[in-house]
C-alpha cells in the first residue's frame, strides 16, 4: 500500500467529489510518546495506510468525520476533539464533562465503547453534531445518565473549527454503553440517534432535523438488559431497517427491526451462546453491505447469520477462527471499498478482513490479519451510513408518537397464530391497523374494521400497528399455512 504523509492526506481530498464522510479512519493509539496514530485513507478505493499526529487516542471510543468530499475534519475519543491540524477544536474543552470524568479522572480518553458518534447538521454545510455519553457512579457500577450533544462549525477559525453548543441534553435517562448509533431518517436528510436504556427493554431514538433535536421516541420492546455493557458493539444494517447489539457481559446478540420514518424499534430475535467465564462471548457485530447477513465475533471466532430467515439463530455459520494471533478478534466496520474490516482486542499491526461479506458461509472469504497497517491498532471508528437515501412517502412528520406501548394491556389479538383471520379488540375505538412483513414492509392497511384477513399470504412472522384515538400499539402475528 502507498504510504503518504499527513499533509498530503489533507490536500489530496480537494480533488474528490463524492459522499465520502467515512473516507478517513483513525484506528491507532499512543503506544509510545509522540508516536503517530495508524489511519486508513479510502480516497482511491483501496485503502492507503497512513500515520496521523492527533491528540485523540482512538483507544475505546472513536468517532471520525470527513466532509462530503473526503477531507478529514476532526476526530474524538470522547474526551478530546482534534481537528485536521492536530489541534484541539477551539471551545471544545470538557465538552463531555460529567461526574464520571471527574471522579475517575478520565483525562485522556473515554474507557468505554461507542460513547460518541458524529453526523452532519442537516442543511448546514460544514457543521456537525457530536452525540456523546459520559458516566456517573451508581454505587457498584458506572453508566451514562443521559445522551448529550455538542455542535461544531468547521467554517470557523480558518477551518480549525469552533464549538458552538456544548454538552446539551438530548435524552435524560440511564443508558447503556456500546449501544449508541445513528441512521438516516426515511426522508434521507435528518438523523436518528439511538441508544438502549439500562436495566429495561427501552430503546430511545432522538431525531436531528435542520432545527435541532426535535423528537424523542421510546420503544418498549425486546428483552431487558440488566447488566451493563462494558465491552460490546451495536450496528445498524446499511439499509437502516435492522439494528443489532452484541454484549460480551451478557453473552447476547440481539436483533431489532427499525422504522426509519417513525423511529420505532420492534424486537426481532435474541441469540445466546453459553456464557464463557473468560469472557469469550459475543463482543462485536456488523451487517453485510446488502443488509442480509449479520456477522458477530466472540474474540475467537467470526460467525455469520442470515437475517432474512425466520429462524436466524439456526442459520449460524463459523466463517473465521483465530489461528495466528497475537491478539483476539474485536470490532468490525463496513468500509467504503465494500469490505468489512476487523480490529483486534489488544494490540496488533494487522486488521482482519471479510472480503466478500455479501456472500454466504465461507464464500465471504474471511482473512485473519490480512491487512497490514502502519502502526499498532486496537479499535475502529463508528460511522453511520452517510449514503443512505430517502424512502418513498416518508417525511419528517414523525411527532405523532413519543412512546410505543408493547405490553398489549389494552389490545388483544385472537386467534394468534392463525391461518387467515386475526381479530383485534381494544379498550378504545380502533382507527387503523397496519400489517408489515418481517422486513418491515407495509403489506396491508385496514381502517374502520377490527379484523384483518391474511389468507393467501405466506406463512411466517408479521408485525402490526394498531392506532386508536391517541395511542399506538405494536405486536407480532404468526401466520400459519392456509
């Protein structure tokens, strides 16, 4: 690979004209005093290995942003924000300050994963929102007690940037590390920023529009996660319709369906492996570029699951096994070249690669320690899919719901399962019933009628939304063979 100087990395991007916000990856940490960090530059397709002098170690949390042409703007490790000149962005000192950063002296980097993610501010060129988590001590554990945001204007100070808003609260609740991610709204412009609630089954989604954070949606769905997630990874599928969490602490891999128009989550399935006391449990996950396959790792193996099947757990395939070391498998990231890269748990100067991630089983061609980087690495940055486009008929009018009740205390469906007719009853008048396929495509709308006929549709799992005068209820239907 061509090794280029940092100054050339900056200048060369002015010639590129494409959506390349994820063009530069900073993947290294300060393994020696004054050493540069390993980085990858995808300007020319195949990544160039480079070294960047930056004050932000990419040790646990790592968020990097380039502009739409691929020009590196800044990166953050949850404590410092460093611009492309290696300077701390003016005004950003203590942007993620909370009791945990003071009590535990988190001076150089956030010690937990996925504590920051950066997205462009819609309709505001060269301005960005950083959503971030810090932490507070709750006796026997540390968890973030809110999701905050800060804004940066990279037009300011001759391109050095300026923080405009600092440490503003978006979601005021105790959340889980390793679960904060971002995905484009169905209008193709705005952004959903999501995180899982601690000690509950709640999933939060905050909507960023050209005005600011305008909507908070809370879906109660899926299993409660009572333990924290000290090591793990969450990811949206590239099409934005699925979301997965890997938790090493609980040995769980959880998959949800997501509605990009409304910000609502629906629990899909959970995959469990026997708990390993050495913590060789699910610790990372990523979807294939075509959104069909979910890859997960437990430090020793890489697994592939087909998420288009009704029994995802049974589709498990081992596609990679640790053989050469020296470090264990860890975080994944989708790359602009269509491959999936995987860093190590520990220190290594190689990345593993899934070369054909849209292919089934071992045809995905996993290569252990296949790609040599310039310096030591142990992390990969978190990026949303910046290229995700709009959905037909989906605008920003999503404020009609702020919480989805999945308890079914006032909505009953019978029979369920059924080979055709499903009858709905509620304590309030039912205005509308929406039926969606397992991949969240709308297949039927029923108004002013409490029965739904699914005869002549395929057997399997379906989802419903029941709308009454002022509430929405969601649940599952099992369609039997006719």
